[in-house]
C-alpha cells in the first residue's frame, strides 16, 4: 500500500471511528432518556428525572460533532468513489432527502427544545416529546440502512424507457419495493438495539466508576438501570445481527463472501460445456447469483443463456 492510499484509508477510518460511536450514543440516548422519565413518573422517584436531565445536556454537543464527521465521510466517498456516490444519490435521492430533513430540520431543534423544557412542561407531555424525538432521530439511520440494504441487494430497481438515453432507458427505484428488501429489517433492528446497548454500556461504566468515589443514590440508580438495559438490548442486538448475517448470506453473496471470507455454498461451480474454459468461473458465479431463492433479479438473462 503506497503512502497516499494509506493516508486516505487512515483518514476515512478516523472519520468513521469518530462518527459511528457519537451517532450511536445520540440514538441510544433519545430512547433511554424518556424511558428514565417514564420510570420516574411511575415509581414517583425524582432521581430518574435528574439522571435524564443530566444526560440530556450532552445530546446537542454529541449530535453536532457526529454530524460534522458524517459530512466528512460523505466528502470522502464522493472523492474516492464518485461513480458509486453519484449512482446512489440519483437512484435514492428521496431517501437521502428524508434523512437530511429529519437530521437537520427536525432533530436539532427538537433536541434543544427537549432539554430546555425539563421542569417547564407536564411530565407526561415531556415524556411524549422525548419519545417523539426518539422516533424522529431514528428515521435518520433507518434511511441510511435502507441505502446499505440496497447495496446488499438492489431490490426495487426498475428500467424506464427513455428515447433520449444512449441505452434507451433510465434506471429508477420503486421505494415501496425497496422497503421489502430482506436484508433491511434485521439491519435496521440490529442498528437500533446495538445503539441502545452501546450507549447503556458506556454510561453504566461511567456511573460505576463515579459510584466508586461517590456512593450516592444518583449513581447507584443510574448504574443499575443502564446495566440491565445493556443486557436486554445486547441480547436483542445479537439476535438481529445473526438474522442480518443469515439474510446477507442468502441474498447478497458478494457481501457474504467479503464477511465470511469464502463464497456461499450455493455458488458452487458447475461444469459448462458450451463456453471456453477461461469464461467458466465468471459465468458460474453469475449463474449462482441469479438462480434459486438467493437473488433472482440479477443476471437472469445470463442464467437463461447458459441453460
């Protein structure tokens, strides 16, 4: 690896290393904070409200820094993979648009309003506001995970006749069909519960460290809540992550090959009598990619041609 490539890879890795933990923390907090308030309301213990308010002050800073590094990643992708970035932007522009609207126009002001309204709003209304913020914030990774699922398996791609096009058609995406991507539900759910588990583990560790020096109810209650939440969310994350790996194995052989280090079993090569020996490996891969339940949408014509 030459120096320029090494620096480029290092920079984008650094951007991801900063962006992902921060946005996962924001996503986790938006669900955990109103849950703390709800428990406080039902148990009539103010300490839960105090914990929620104390943590909410960090939301806007974490979100802002994570968003900046998300923009840095986009710039890197546009520079390093312009064709891919352009194609993904053109085909999935409504998805990007929804993510931007919810990420900038809705989430940022709601985070500020949620923090500023602590103690100034009826508890039940403030809890509803908190869960509303959680839903709005969750839309952002939901849209990006739809893009990632589309990369796994381009469900919903359609060809629209266009006499002005060089090839005679333009590509588009049926978003309703794209939402039915088999890799999308487990990917989204693993992201959500992974974020909650990650955030709970992080805060539980901090509260346990603080409790060792200050044996107060504040840190004891917080440590207990976040530890239990981390265990539950962690188990759910493991279930959905396993489901996602299974779905990728079944529907996205190239990604599965990259993850597991070997080709899926259903891509086993078959003898081909009609073609030159040098063309057999590539055609067999394409054929395996097109037949059966794995991915019938791609290379169907090639599969038909060899039969």
